[in-house]
C-alpha cells in the first residue's frame, strides 16, 4: 500500500458543523490523525451525515496543527471549501458511509459518483497501480 498517494482525509460531519465551522471558518478540528500521515495530506473532504448523506465539500489544506491540549489536530483550509457534485453511498453498500475519518485520493474523488468509487475495491486498485 502506498500511503503517500492517500492525499485526502474524509471526515464525517453533522449539518450544523458544516455550516458553522467549515463554511464560515474554513477549518475542521478535533481530528485524530496519525502523525506519519500528516505530510501527505493535501485535501479535506467532508461527508455530511443526515440529511445529506454524501460528500459535497472539498477543501485544500493550508496547515495541520495540534488542537488544544489533545492528541487531535485542526485542519486549516487555504480558503472556502469547494462545493462538488455529491458523492453518495449506494443503496447496496450503505455501510461505506464514514463514521470516523478515512483516507483516500483526490484523483478518485474527482471521478467519483458513489462512495464505492473512493473507498473499497477502487481504492485498492488505485493503490496497487
């Protein structure tokens, strides 16, 4: 597995968090991230839980810094996140909805219609190229 190709962190979020933090402050925080992954992360994607149930925002990471006195991190974006075409979970694979942070590639996100396109078999194929 080539972890350097995992340049995007996907974080689950509630609707209120997206509106009050991501869209207004251009940041996301209190994220557990392995320190070895931090140098490779270039993008933050947000999976919105109910009612959206899809990834619809993607932001370019400016900085990742420790969050308060915790073992978690805060991601600061270079500006407002970009609204992308919804990447939904399919009815047959509803368990793919991220419940905690996940890693993927922006290349996969750019061409995705469903969460299966960025997680699961397609991610394995991408990493084994």
